[in-house]
């Protein structure tokens, strides 16, 4: 190959050299790169276009891969060319990926770039930064062989130049001043620019008049004003006193060094912007992308029920009057409601936070949480009590789970109360398969269930101990569903049917296309922002006005674990009297002590009340003799409430429960999802 066309050449990689990690690059490992042109980069830095110096033509040889390099006519290209010419840089390295190996022998790979690198102290092959690259165990690596470059000039005297490079690299008697004097004006300007950048990064300033250093890292304000510097003796005193003060930082402060941030920089954030601690929301996007959308919010569904005998065709008998077909019309109307999320930020925070766009970050969180709330309300309801001001009205956004029987089929697995998880999983599969015949929805539905239920089904074993369903795909096929999606907000949900039975939700089979979300003006989600002059706060509001409902009868199946409501006995009374009694109903408010920041650094407990339903398990009272004129009244009652997500998350903040119009202290809380057992004591006095 004609070397006059290129600025230099050298071995990109050599065969049959054992690398430091024990690997050996085999012959023709990179033969597919023969004749290809790849970027020429400085020291494998891919983050800026500024680091691209030119390009390299690769030639596969029996000994390895040989590279012919050409520099770009740019400032960095010309500078790199001079460094190679002067012998400052004398080695090549390659970045390759898609490495395939047999044992320790690398058989195949693809070269992505060739880099100029500083030659190592010990020439010879090594591979650096080897890491797993894909699921197919492909790897990527930086490979260095230690071979020197061969410089080309217009006269083609390549071998003579190699000797010249070797002398320039450090084997001559030239001083630093001699080398600088040999530079042309352009090379000197580049050197001065590099020195200036280094000094700027280090915080060093030069006095323009005197040419001396203006200040050092250890100068305080007083020291600067007086033109003094931290002496060597003072520095030794700081170090020696570090043990006495407990740390070097405290010792520096004690000696009057105020600008210690150079020595002790602040911690750097690894996640900017901050990451959210959140529930698994993978199901939200799948559900919202699949539902049916209409550009109007008021929806009316009308159906004619032709399943009854009166709607059947009839046979005719001579002389008999023909009968009219009779069928009923079914219809319902769903109107819209507004769903919103509101946030505010102090304007000072908006200005001061410069590491990331805090406004965009906040708006992203608001949109994410709004989508989750809509999907949650549509699938299982928002979980709030009907008395809550924040409740999404279920007549406007109808939950698939609790929708009317005409639209959602309620299927119970029918297991014993003390059934194991494996028995419930088997019953779930059987129930899903048998109830599938009643499904009248569109196409192939999706199963929405909890992670626990999916895990239990996958862990089922046959009589020999082998897993029955070794993949989600196999389980999906058996259940005759399009996909199995786990929903975190379905954990621990239960309802009470008309007969008072507790029905724990296990899964929902539905095609989201049969659920309609209607919104005027194309269903646009509106974002508003406003500035509060009085409180210097930037306020943000995201909202949408929608309706939601299933639009096709028998288009969903809710699989539940139904447990018949039974009489619960008090163990103490059974021991004394051997009798059982039914639990009394409970309906009352529970008080939470929620901490709020009333002023900067000052937190106070504020009482928040929420209403709950449940049973009164134990109901006794007693008088306690005390120092007061009147005896203290205490109760020994246990109240079992059906907990909402708020109660599960804040049960440790429960302070009292209202019973018989009196607030009683909650002395103990026992979590038995989806219920909380509250033990009441004396009267609550705040």
C-alpha cells in the first residue's frame, strides 16, 4: 500500500499475543474489517466530536490488523499530527465489540474505532475495560498491543523517520527550553492554551502586572487583603492538629482557613434529576394505550337482550296466531368528572435549582401520577371512601372490578378459608378457564393480576415435583389470554357483596378496548400554571374531564376469593360460657396524627380524620379507680376495619377511633391485610 497517501501507519492489533487477562487474539479475528475505514480518535474518548482526529484504513494481515491513518485538516488534527511527528504519541489502540471467544481465544470481533494512545511502560498486549455487552454474552474491549507507529512523509522515507521519532521521544540531550524554542508559533499557542485551561480548572489566577500568582487555595479573605499566604509551618500545624480536632476539615476551620471547599468539595449527585420512589407503573401505559377513546364525554350504551326465550324464533302451527318477538332494551348513561393534580414550588427554588430543569421534572411527575390515577380508577377504583372529598365518583369513571353484573362477571374460586396459596392458585386457574365461556368481550382479553398470584401459579408442581408452568407464555396459553399483566395497586383489595361476604380480588380478565374513556375536545390533558404574588409561589395544575365505562355486556370477568361471613367468637367468653356470638358492625372515624411543617424547621402534628367500616370484635368496658373524683372509663374493644391504601401506609400514625360518639385511644394496631385490628383503651384527650 502506498504510504505517501497517509500520515502514519501501525499495528492496530497483533495475533497470537497473550493479553494481561489471559486472552489471545486469534488470526483473522477481525478479518471482516479488512478494507473498512473507521474513525481515528484520541484515547477512546467518544463524548465529543472534538476528539475525532481523522480516520484509519484497516488491512487484515496474517500477523494481525494493520492501520493506515490520516489526520483531518483541523486544529486538533494538525496538533495530533505534530505530536506523532515529534514522537509524543507512538502507539495505537482499538475499541472493539461483538467479541466471541472459545475458551481464552478471541475468535471474532468488530473494530469500531482506532485511537492514538500514550505508550505504556511495558509494551505488550493487554485488554482493558472488558465488560458484558448484551444478553448474548457479547463483549466489548479496548485492546492495546504496544507496537510503535511508522511515520510517513512526502519523500516516503518511512524507516528513517522511525529513528528520528525515537530520538525525539526522549533519547536526545535536549532541554525543555530547547524543545519549546524549536516549536513554531502555532504549536506554542496550543501549549499556552492548554496551560491556561489547566490553571483555570485549578482556580489559579496570575496578576497581569507582576506576573505572579494572585492567590492560593488556602487563602481566606483576610489573608488575601493583606497579601499573605499560608506558610509551610502553618500548613504543618493544620495537619498535626487534625487528630486533636477530630478531622482535617475541623482543624482547617480552627486555623482560620475559610475557603476549604477546594479541599473538601460537596458530594456530587449520582441521579440528577432525583429519581422517584414509586410503584410499578408498567401496566399503566399498556392499559391506557389499549382503551377505547371517544371525543365526547357523555356516553350512552344501549343493548337489546335477545337471550331470553321470548326472543327466540318459533314454529308455526296452522290455525294458530303467530306471536310477536319480545325483548328488553338495556341502556345506561355515563357523565364526565374532573380528575386533577396540583403542585406548587417556591419561586426561589425554581431559580436556585440549576442542576436540572425542576419545572419540567415536576410536570413529568404530575402527568405520570395523573395517568396512573385514571388507569387505577378505571380498573379497580381509586380505593378512597365514598365520603372522601377526593373520591373519583364511580358513577362517572366506572371501575371494571365492581361494575354491574351485566358488564362484569363475578367468578369465585370457592376455596376453604384455610386453603394454602398453592390451592388458591390451582383454583384460580380452574375458575379462569371455566368462566371463559361466559366472556362476550372483543377478541382475546388480558389478565390483570397481582405479582403474588402470578408467582404462585408459576410455582405449581405436579406429583413428581416438576414445575407445571415453566414460563409465563405457557401459563398465558392455558388461561386463553393475550397477555398477563401484574398490577401493584391490586394487592390486598377486597369488597363486600350484597350478602355481606368478603370478596378478595385475585384477577380481572378484560380487553381494555371494551372500556371507553370519553373526553370533550379530543381528550386533551390541560396543564395550567400561575404565580402567587403574595406567597412568591409558582403553582401548577394538570387536569382532565373524562368519563369511563365498559360499553359491552359480559366483557370482563372478576375472579375473587369469596369467604362467607361467619360468626366470630370471643375466646374468653367461649371459655367461660361456651357460647358464640356474631360481630357487631362498626362505622366510625379514625384519627391520624400527621406531621406538617408549619414554619421552616418547625413540625407539628395535625389530626386528620377518615371514615371506615368494619366489625366490632370485642366489646367490653370497665371503671378504673384513680385519684380523680370520678372513676376513669376504659374499654377493651377490638375493632377490625377494612383498610384503604392510606390506612396501610399510615397505620403507625393512628391515635384514636370514634366509638359510641366518643374518641378512644388506639393502644395497638395489628396489620392483617386487607384489614387493620385496632385495640382501644381509655378516652382520648388530645
